[in-house]
């Protein structure tokens, strides 16, 4: 039986755990997907409606799967920072202060960046 080089390499990667096969794929045949391992940082700046940095706002990072929530109080320059954020999970990110709240942003497991940097605007 003749096996193509690409298929053989994919099979070898599967065996050593670098990729996994989606058993629910609509395609008939071998389909491989990369896994997103590791951790990332999530950081950015909080702004008010007039685009001024906001100090002492509470930034929330909620794991969509486990529902656990981490928080960070923004610094004098509006900056916030979360370390050791699992790249394999999806997270909701938002800020609140004095009854105002930003839109919820998603930190997606499909995004493979090691550093997720964004702006959050209170409304």
C-alpha cells in the first residue's frame, strides 16, 4: 500500500501528540488540526467615553468553560495585565467602574498570539 509523504508525516505527528484528528469531520479521510498549547498574556488600557485613561477600574477575565473569573484593578495610566492565560480556553474580557461597563470582548482559543493586547472603553 502506497502512503503519501504528507500523510505519513501527519500520522507521525498524530502518534507523538502534536496534532489530533477530529472524528466528527464531514470529510471522509484523514483530517488533522493543530492544538493550541501554552499560555499567553492579556493586557491593554481602559478608557472612558472621552478616551482618557481610567484608573481603578475593575477588569474581568472570565473563562467561558469553567466560569472562573480573575480581576485586575487598572493602574494610574489605565493599564491592566493578566499573566498565565491558557491559550486552549476561550475567555470573556470586560471592565466596570461606577456603574459603567464596556462591551465584552472574546479572547479566543483560535487566536494563537502569545500576547493579546486590546483597549476597553467604558460606556
